[in-house]
C-alpha cells in the first residue's frame, strides 16, 4: 500500500517542482490578507462583547430581547452594507465623489472601483469583511441608550437606514476620498466615523424615546436602575478590549512593513489609563470605586485612541486615555441629570470619547507619524499650529450634526407611525415576553429575581418597578 501511494504521488511532486515558487510580492500579499481576515474576526467578535455588556446592565426580564437585537442587527447590517453601504462608502462617486460613492453595489466592483481603499492591495473580499465589521460596531452603539423600552421593529427599520445610508455617507467623507479626506482629517480607525456616528444616532433616538419607567422620581431626580449581572458586563468590556486589537491595528490592512504593533501598544496603554481615570473620578465623586464606571473608562479610552493610535507616541496615548476616562464620568453624570436615560453610558463613552479622541490628534500628532501615514499635519504641541485641530473640529461638527439630524428625522417618522416604545405594561413585564414570547432566563429564575427585589415579573409591583440601576458603556 505504501508503495502504491508513493507511485501515485510522484506525478504530483514532479508538477510541484515545475511550478515556480511564490514571489516575494505574493507572499507579502498572502500575509497581509491573512492579517486583515484575522483582524476582521476580532472586530466581529466585539458583537459578543456588546451582547454581554448590554445583558449585564439590563434587568433579567429584558436579556432575551438584547441578544435577539444583536443577532438581528448583525444580519441586517451585513446584508445592507454588502448591497449598498460598501459602494457608497468607498467607490469613486464621479462628480459626487466629495459627498458619496455611486458604484460597486452588491460587491460587484473590482479594486479600481473602490478607490477609497486603493491604498491596500488585499482582495476586495477581505476589504469588505473588515469594513462591514466596523459598520456593525457603529450600529451596535446606537442601541445602548435605548434598551429596555424600544420596539423590536424600530431596531430593524433603523438598521436598514443606518447601515445602508447614514454610516456610509460619513465613512465616505473621511475614508472614501470625500471632502473631509481632502482637508486631511485624521481618523485612523474611526473615533468619528464609527463611534461618534453611533452615539449621535443614539442621542437622537433617546431624546424621542424618553426614559425608562422609574428612572426619575416625581421631582425629576435620577434614580439608579441596576443591571442584574456585573461579571457579564465586565466580561463584555474585556471582549471589547481584546477586539480593539483588531479594530485599531487591523486598520493598517497590512502586516508586512506596517506599524500595527506600535498601534497595538498605544491602544492598550490608552485603555489602561482610561480605567484609572474613571476609577479616580468615581472615588472622588462617591468615595468608592464603581466597577461599571471602570469598565466604561476603558471603553471611552479605547474610543478616544481609535482616531489617534497611528499618529501619537505611547506617552500621549496614556494622556488621551486618562483624560477620556475623566470626561466619560463627568458627561455621564451630566447626561443623567438633564433627563437623558442612557443605560449603558454610550453617549458619554462613545460620543464624548469620540470627540476627545478626534480632537487629540490635532494636539498630539507627531511629525514623523504624520509623514509615515501621509494624512494631515502635525498637532499643536509639535509645532503644527491650529490647522489640524481646526480640521478635526470641523469633521466633528459636520459628521456629528449630519448623523444626529438624519437619525432624528428617521426616529421621528417611526414615532409618528409605528411608535418607538412598547406599552407601559409591556415595559414593566419585560421585553422578553412582550416582544419575543419567551424569557431570556427561565420563568423560575425570573420569579426568584422578582422576589429578591430586582423587578421583572408580570406581577404588578409599583415599588420594585421603579427601582433603578447604574449602567455603563
């Protein structure tokens, strides 16, 4: 048998010897492509982080609706970005190029069609897989503020518009060769494109949706509505933290000769500093360390360094992350005090983190790193003056304002037609039953949770229904 196998293998060995070995260029392309696919997998896995974070900071009666929403958003987001979004973001739009792409829909274009990604040689399929993962992250951010009271249909309808139009337009402006790219805006991995966009859409929806029942007392004072599982929430933070090693370093879309290791370093340093900044603020404000706030500090710092990771030195990344943790905590308290119910703190972490991170490149971008990336100018602290800082501020106002206004219009239309939120009795009973017909946990566990005072039973209880819980990210 062994002899027969050897005889059968001889022609194949001979053919292999006749084939030319791969060139250096082919090997480089293979390594780069492999890295992009791995990075895309890490970013897609961040959806598990969002799921665990949202489940942890939701009450038990709503956890099934959370995971159902995550799955639906992934399905809608992937298909819409394939059909329309990727082309709108990265294709050459001809005369409309500064505003929007106009070709390559349904992923039918070639490398030349998607001119906004012409700088990387990896296949179009790899480019799409990486970029759709970013679109899904931005879409996931939208819903952190609208948990526990939003109709499932609202999630689905808005996802079509966001993934198919809103997010791609902002992406084109900055990453697809649009007008902000022409000004040299620095947003390496999406503090504005991904995170600020998601947060501004979330703010628009939350303002129209209104707070959860029991979030504010009769005098309008905010009450804490506690989530049911802090370990799950922290697990979500850690998964997101790890996923960011695909998010930021992966945005090089190259492994050979790329600076992705340096970007991974600045990303990790910022996250650690963000935890410390948030913990310090928590202790100064309440005289104890809030675990949820510490997790939000990491996320806010990761959001902030996302724009700057390729432009700043390690020491600056620590400053950026630490300040992000402080800003997040301050803004979260402010948002809570003005009647905006944000269960996960997405507006503070992703919105203000995105704003601070985008501005930070205008302060800390070094001449050497700006030259190596080929985008924009050095920051204020490195002799670049206010020019880059002005470009960054312009991008924040333009992109944030556009997303907020369009999202507000879409949500207002939905509110006037199908309505945004479930009925009060459905909200009190929990969205698992009213929206999906099953509990995320067993009925016995839900009953125990009710008896322990966490809420979440169909048995009316006006006291427990007004309990509250602090949330993060």
